[in-house]
């Protein structure tokens, strides 16, 4: 029996696909990279922008012919698209060859759902919400010498453009003890040189099993583990990164001198409308502090252009911020309207041509900065 997985979206999804792989291998499936050969295909979807959804829809739609040729092939759809009620229902209706829809909260029931599908031979739609962290899920790691480790799930921030809090639920931190045990196992097996801690907002980590077990404390405890490994983490929300974390980033040899610190916009007016809870000045204050402490820090960021109401002047503020920080890498996105978010109904939505122009300008700036730095 063979499986394959098609993954869209962020590192969180990449790691979750490793868990899907682990669960499938546990029930007797082996990996193939061929959709034709696979007995089960799992699509791990992303809902962050319309483009990501369209790519998933196109990929799933293409399977119609394959399913016709082999009706026993199981097609399962997981990930963030399945946690949006209307989208999940539409998927199930539009593509009658989808056998299983499983949500982000109950992903871990996939083996049970596969069994149910096989025994009862009926289509399954299961995206119930759960408020619990699920431990001891088998993982089949695929990211070379890097091992991903989730430290928290969900997000409480509700940036006005973002779908993540709706599809991933509220923040839930894993127990510090469970995280440390996973790290110990990763280090002792000898296959990995790097651990990357994952969470939508790692700086608001709060250990449910330790008093004062904040993110800085977790970083310190992982660095104290024996073994030769490097540690890094993502993503840091600028409003929550503490002096203590910056201090540890500077002083611990095991932590890579790199930080992904998404700014989204260089205009305080737009940041406010985005509900980011920091100003341009505060962001730059943090950047200066970090650069003073760690002059060789590798700083990267995310930027959204064309958020509703973004004027030429606001966009210029973003450009001047980029010019000042001189990032080592920029992920620039055109704002994409997400159903159910606050920004969906904001006035002054920006036309695509302007978004396009602005995103290209940022990519050009990034190139110039990298050229000057010799990257
Ligand atoms: N939790 C992380 C980001 C997760 S989403 C953080 O807060 O930084 C990754 C990136 O996608 C975001 O940083 C943002 O730049 C982008 N993004 C999110 N929603 C978007 C939308 N509706 N349109 C365009 N880009 C978006
Ligand atoms: Fe989305 Fe904001 Fe949460 Fe990041 S912090 S996942 S951008 S709501
Ligand atoms: Fe990640 Fe996309 Fe979901 S960015 S959290 S897979 S919406």
C-alpha cells in the first residue's frame, strides 16, 4: 500500500505533512512520489491567500481522471482550507471523488477515518474543533538535517487581513516537558544538525506545565541539552519579542544568528488598521536593539502591499523602512481578501495593478540590497 502527500502553505503545514506521513506509515503505507501509483493521496491545503487556495483546487480537480481509472484510490483533503466551513462544504460538493475531508484540529484522527471509509465505503466529512494538544503522533521527517518542532498551535492576534486564527483556533502551547523530550530524541538519534521551533507567534509561548515557563526559558532549557546541534525559531511577532529573548539570541552559541521578524508595513497608519499592535517607530527600535547586540544578525521579514487604504505615501513608508533595515530576505505578498476577516469589508480596496507594481518594486529593492551586501 502506497501513499503520497501534496503540501501547500507554511512550515507548519510542511511539518504537519510529516505527521500525516508518520500516521500513514504506522498503519502500513509506504511513501511514493507518484500520484498514479498511490493508494491514498492526501492534500494538505493552505488558505492564507486566494492564490494558495486556487492552486490546491486546481491540483485536486486534476485527480478526477485518476480516480475514475482507479475508484479504490483514496483521496483525502486536510489543512487550513478544510477548517473554513463554506470552503470545506464546497470542496466536498464540487469534487465528489474526495473521500475524506479532515480538519486541522482533528488531523490526528486520519487513520481512524481511513479505516471507517474502507469499512463502510462512504465519504467522510470531519472537521470538528478541539481545544487540546495531541501528543505522541508519529512523525516521518523529510526536511534533511533540520527537524521541525511545534511549540504551540493556533493564534490569538487576529491581524485584520489574516485567516489563520479562524482556521487554526486559539493559541495552545505544548508542555515544556513534551517539547524537551522531543528535542532530546531528535538530538540523540544523530540524524539532525538543526532544530527549528515552530509557532505562529513563538514569543507568546507559555508552558502549561512550568511556572514562568516563557519562550526565553524554553530556549534556555533547549540550549542546555547535551549534543551538537543548532537551534532557530519562527515566527516572532514584533509586539511580543522580549529583551530576554534578544539577550539569549545574542549569547547562546547554539542559537543561529537569524531572526524572521515580519513587519507587514512601514506605515503606522496601516499597521494600526492591520491590528499589528506596534508602530513603525517601535519596530525600528527593536531592530536597532537587535542589531546593536548582534551585529551579524540575519534579519528577514514579510510584507503585505495593497492592504485596504494603503496610499502612495504609506507604501513609500514601507520602502524607506526596508531601505533602513536592509533585510537579508523579504517575502512580499499582494494583499488577498479573506472571507470572514475584518479587512474583507474595509473601504478603499486597492486595485490589482497597483498591488502588482508595489510588490515588484519591493522585490527590486530586495535585489539591490542583496547585491550591495554581496549575498
Ligand atoms: N504568524 C506569522 C505569519 C503567518 S502567515 C506572523 O504573524 O508573522 C505568513 C505571512 O502571510 C504573513 O506574515 C503575511 O505577510 C502574509 N499574509 C497573511 N494573510 C495575508 C493576506 N490576506 N494577504 C496577503 N498576505 C497575507
Ligand atoms: Fe496571522 Fe497575525 Fe496570527 Fe500571524 S500573528 S498568524 S499574521 S493573525
Ligand atoms: Fe500555514 Fe496557510 Fe494554514 S500559511 S497556517 S497553511 S493558512
